[in-house]
């Protein structure tokens, strides 16, 4: 694969309803779409840096700058035969995993197209369907939360993830569990607590949760280990796991019972698979989290999430849970059994609807390879 041109396409996409986390309220999605041109194929990927403000230091602005100045120049015009070459070419640029993932993923998709395989098949995913998850932001009252849970269960979702923060936690979770004693339920704190909140954390043990996701600081592993030793409920680490080393560290310290693999958070599919394998060897299950991706990113997540050690249901829902219209065809629809189908067509597995893409586009920048 030799990249001749890259389009950086900034989108502004309304979402069906605002989504509140402990970071703040999300009113719309701002994904960055990358369109790669080569002699043989055109490949789309997605950068999630602008989607959830506060999750990471990366923003749309930082992603654009590091892509323009560092990452794209490092790979453009080079003959790259294997996606694993990517990190060697970019080893001089520290950080910025979401920007890096958006480029590394292009090489995986290109290789799948070249081999006439789906991305899922190339990665080793042999599954046809995966259990979908419905994430619910912080609600104004426990009753409002239960109403939304009811709605998603009626639509066919079988796993529910509820955002919490101090003051909007125990009564809310208790209301959901009272209404639905048997559903697969987890909570996500997004770093909103400290060890001073140990009584609240212990009280969550009463609700038979799949996990408590990232209750403590975004960069912490040590204090999560102290907390996990006092809880029955598994802690699921997300923001703390920025690469294979941190996964190994969390396992050694017994800081968690499971790990969220966001491929964008760990700089792409190669490191995501490495974390998957480390956790599998240690007997630690993983699950796939999302960042309000469009259908482009959603296809990548579904390709990854069928690997054997993804033993927890993913957080990923159908396109229409979030967007009035997605930018891919076919859009991702919830199957009658509460699953999403893994795309099986060559490459990404779905086609980008460029008419819809253009409708959401607010800026486009073209970077071309200059032949010497």
C-alpha cells in the first residue's frame, strides 16, 4: 500500500438525545473521517479524538495538527506491506493514540481488501453476530433512567450500561435493578470517585453488576488495586489502559477483573490485539467500548470484538441509537436476538454513503504526496 492522498474530513453530526457523563454533556458528535487514496483502493477510517470531550487530552485540533505534521508525512508515499510496520515508522512521535489509530487502521483495511477478506476475517474474528449494548447517560431522576432502560430493553438490547457520578448513583442503580432483577447491568463512573467513596463502591456490590467501570482517576492503576481488593464486583479498567504495558501492570497488581479495549485509545488494532492476548493468557476477560463512532468506526469495532477473549458483551449499539442517519450503507441495525451483525464484505465491510458524508461535513483538507 502506498498512500498518494489523504482527505481530512471534519463532521458535525446531531445525535438523537444528549448524553451526560461525569465529564459533561455531549450534544453532538464531531468525528474526523480520513479518506486514503492509493493506486488500487480508496479506504475510509475514523478518528474519535473530537467525539467525547474530556475523555482524553486529544481533541479535533490536536489530531489534525499531529496528522498533518507528523503521522501522515511519516507514512505517505512509502510502500507499506504490513500494518505492523506502522508503529515502527511513527516511533519518534509520542502519544496521540487516537490520531495514530486512524492511520494504522487504514493499513489493516487495505490489507483485507488486498487479500479479498473482511477486516473481521483478517483479524481472526469468526463470529457472525455479537451481543449489542445500550449505554445510557446520567438522567435527572431514577424514574427517568428506568424509563430509558425500559425503552432499550423493548427495542431488543439485552445488556445495559448506566453512567453514574456522586449523588446520582445508588438510588438510580437500585431503581433499575428493582425493575429488572435479571438483566445484564453495569455502571460506568468515568473517574468520578476516589477511595473516600469506598462506602458507595461497596454498596454497589448489592446490585449484581457485571462490573464497575473506571471508578477512580483516569491515569490510576495503583488505587484501583486497593479498591478491587475490597469489592466483590469486578472493576473494569478503561481510561487507565493506554497500551499493553498498562494492561500487564493492571493484571500484576490485581487492579481489575476485566479490561475495556478501545482500539482508538491504544493506537490501533495491532495493540488492541496484543492487549487481548495478554488478558487471555492471564484469564482476564475483555470487552469493547465505543466513542460515539459513525458506522466507519463501528465496523472496525465489530471486526475486533469477535476475538475469543471478548467474553463480556460490547458497549456498541445500532446506528439508530445515536444518529438520525449514519454515513455507511448498510447502517447497523439491531437483530431480533439483541445482536449486531459483523460485516463480512471485503475490507471494512460496509460502504460509505458520500452524499450523507458531505451533508455532515463542515471542513475538508486535502494532503497530497509530492513526488520528488
